[in-house]
C-alpha cells in the first residue's frame, strides 16, 4: 500500500512539474508505469512465479491507463488552482 501511494504521488508530481500540459501528463504516465511494471516483474521473479512476464501483462495494460486518468485529474486540479490564484491577483503556483 505504501509503494502504491508513493507511485501515485510520483504520477501527480510529474504531471504537474512540466509547464506543457501534454508533456506533463505523458511523463506522469511513463515514469510511474515503468516503475510499477518493473516492480511487479521483480516481485514475480523473486517469488518464483512460473511465467513472470505473463503475470506482469495485466500491469502493463492497466498501469498506463490508470496513471493517465490520475495524471490528467491531478493536472486539471493544478491548472484550476493556478488560474484561481491568477484571477485573485496572487502569486502563481
């Protein structure tokens, strides 16, 4: 559970790090997906799963989709907050 939360935070922070929205969300998908897929494969290798690659396929399919949704959501919240701060005359985030 801790690793999952850590990877989600990586997704959120990466999606909001770049000024370009498309690059931010793309990197917010690529980085945590690669991490999740790699960690899943390593766990299956260590545990002695007979076919670790085949056991990792669901993660390969679902991780990018879920991280795209989460990164897009985080970026929308971030952009909305930045816009509100500009409208109120405050410093941009």
